[in-house]
């Protein structure tokens, strides 16, 4: 099977460098498919998605805009930020777990507040009864 080399780089890291069998990328005028030995071109990337096939498996990467350079044997993507879908799923799960923890903490704080309020009301009531 023919492959092309795909590199995705941000200013601080190499997100991907490997051989892929196909690429689908979102450009300003819609989705483009790129296969090995595609005609060379350079294009501006909007914020969007890129999918690629590696060893028969489909992968997705979110891109924060940038530039794509397609050559016969290589595709280079330079972008401000890129995240693999599996990393985004893990981040989403962690954020959901944190939200649940925060809701529990808010509930506990509400219970403590109500206990303190009830104790204050009891104390004020007992004080009022004692003064009579």
C-alpha cells in the first residue's frame, strides 16, 4: 500500500510524524482528500479537523488554523495548536470528573451552612426565651 509522510507541527512540539495512507483536511473551500503522490499545493487552514488513516485505522486531530504544504511524498502542517481526538476525550473526562467533585463540594458547603444557620436560630430562640 502506498503511503505519504504526514508531519503536524506546533511552535512547541511535533504532534505527528508518520506514514499515512490517506488524509482528509478541512480547507476554506471545503474538505479535501489527499492521497500519496497528490499534486503539490500550499493552502491556509481554518480552525477545523483533519482525519487520516494509519495502518487501516482512522484518526482525528483538531487544528487551530495554520498552513498545509502538500508535496508528492510529504504533507506538512504548521499550526498554532493541535490536539488528537483521544487527548480531547481524556481532557473532557477529566473536566467532567472535576465538575462532579465541585458539585459535591458545593452540596457539602450548603449542608454545613444550613447546620450553622439552624444552630444560630436555636441559639437566638433560646436567648429570647431566657430573657423573658
